[in-house]
């Protein structure tokens, strides 16, 4: 899926992802390719981005990225996930 994580002042992440874990109001939500459309409120926590399915097979597997947020909202439509957040910092 195509993933965009945006804050009011910055584009935090843009790229392809195989799996995204969101800190939802009711608990963590895992989003995969072509997930059912949704609009969801997010709470403070980490957005975890796992993109290794789009990489060529190699001996090294990239670790998931994580973005700490205060709150936000996520929208899935088609195969595009747009997350609007109040971000704190990005961790590699």
C-alpha cells in the first residue's frame, strides 16, 4: 500500500508499506494491502511501518520503522493509507 504520514508542518513518511500498525482509540490496528476502507481516530503511541515485502530478497532485512505520535486520524481508501498526526519524533 502507499503510506503517507503527515503532521501540520511536515511530511514525516511517504513510501510503500506491507504492514502498518496504528495505535487506535480501541487498541492497536494492523493494516495490510487493500484493507477495507476506514476512518479511525488514533491515540498516543507508535505507528510501526513494515516495508520489507517490497524489497528484493537479500541477506539483510530492514527493521520496521516507528513514529511516535500524540494523536491523529487515519484514512484508508483504495490501497492508500493517509495518517494525519501530531507527531513527536521518528525512531529508526
